[in-house]
C-alpha cells in the first residue's frame, strides 16, 4: 500500500494520512479503514490509497472492504455509532468507547474519537481482534486532539476533490 496524495494539505492532515496508512500497513488482517465525522461524513479512508496506486499504475483499483467502497464503510460505521450512542442513552450508561462485531468472515470495529468522530475498521476473519483494538486505540490517542473543525473541513474538501478528479 502506498501513501495517499497529500500535496497541498496541512501538516496535521498529512500526519493523519500517515497514521491511517501506518495502521493499515502495520496491523495484519485490516481490510479497510474509515474516519467518519460526527455528522456521518467520510473524512479519511484507506480506499484512497488503492485509488492513488491505481492511478500511478494505470490499473483498476482493487476492491476491498464492504463492497469495495469507503462510502459503504463510512455509512455502516456512522449507523453503528448512532445506534450504540442511542442504546447507551437509553441504558444511562455513559459514552460509548468502542463497538466490535464479530462475523463468520470478518470483523467490524468502531471506536469513538474525542471530537465525536469515529474510527471504523473492517478486519478479515483471521485478524486478531485484540491487536486491531489496541492499534485503533493508539490511532485515536494520536489523532483525537488534532481533529479540529478546520481539519475536518480540510479533509472533506480533499476527499471531494479526489473524487472529482477520479471521475474524470
């Protein structure tokens, strides 16, 4: 996997891209990753790495993750995040820290980031859930304090411009 295009981005945005790429490359069994804002918008995705690599090699992007789409993972992560927050309120149990869904052919992890954003990871059936959760916690600890409203806006605009560029 290669680093996504970060030309023209702030150092904070480049650092987040680096953290995400490092998470995917260093943790065995991770299929795809998405960072979603508190209002459900995709901010950062490991799928962008595959799109950028396909552009460099002039091949079709590989499909991975739910239906191969970062938007699909972002939608699922946002929905699970909303559902678990509602459940925690009903049960008067405080803030949701993380959610894990174990399936026959994979796993889904959702972890809260300090600003209300969510980190979602789709893992393979072979992934070690405790290792994935540990590395997600490291990502959240490193990324949570820099996800300001300005940075979220920059990341959204970056994804929108990348999408517009790939549609051409």
